[in-house]
């Protein structure tokens, strides 16, 4: 199974994102308490987690999903920001690959572009690290991620990719299969990264 996970406070973007989610992927969305409302996603393959406190934006929300969802070893996970969409060519390259890729690979990466097709990240990054690997440019296998989590830092995407590269191999796709901030078309800054709060309560709403 391919899982797409999104932590969100910009919930007005979710219907746009929903239109790009492949029907055979499971989309798990966690909504930060700061969000003005809980959107209804009329998709059989979506699950919305309604956080009852603040602090679920970015790393904390993703980690909550990783900590609480029952993934299988062969599941693959793609973290998609709430200002982004799935690239139209992504699933074509990924669908059969994840079922046939050798077990030694912990992640798959590719290049990313902005909404105007300007290159943001080249494919084939062999040394992922903080600041050089965006979440839109890779997915990872649960078998290797069980004990790895996002750090509470703006550069957590690259750090997670680095950690994954230390426990398994990287499979490179020499294509541009991801977007960077497609909806907002603005680079992330530390100003829009929330302080992580302690979170205890949550509820789950599943759409049918």
C-alpha cells in the first residue's frame, strides 16, 4: 500500500490536493487545532484526524501518524505538504515500482519543480541531508522507518532522508515527479513554522 500523509492548518487547500490523490493510495490527513474548520473529503481512500490541540503542523503531525497508524513492512509513505499537490506523472512511475523494488531500498527519490516547471531539486540526490531534500522529492518504506522520526526543525525533511539513507539504499528515478509549494508557490520560512505543543487528545473521522 502507498500512503500519502499530510499535516494541515491550511485546510482550504485540501480539496485541491484531493483531486490529485490516486484512488488506490490511502491519504491520511491530520488537521491542526488552529485550522478554522474540518473539511469533508468525499473520498473512500481518505482519513481525517481531527487534532483537539495545537501543534500538529509539520513534523509533529507527521510523527503522530507514523506513531499511531498500523503500517505494514512493505508499505510506502509519501509526506505531502498542505500547500502542494501530487505531480501528474508521479503515480505512473511509482505504482508498479513499489511492488517490485528489491528489499534493500529504504527510499525512492526524484527531482522536483515549481508550478512553472523551474527546477527546484535535481533527481539523483545521493547524499540527502538538512536543506537539500524536500519532502516532495522522496518516499520511504515503513520497514526502515519504524524507529526514525521527523525532527522538530524546518529542515526535518532532509534529516529524515539522511537517516533513511543510513539504514537502506536509495532508489533514484531520473525524472521530475514532484512539485515544490505548488499551491502557494512560496518558499517555506521559519516564520510559518509553528512551535510544537504537547498533544494528548485526538479523534479520528473517516470519510466514505
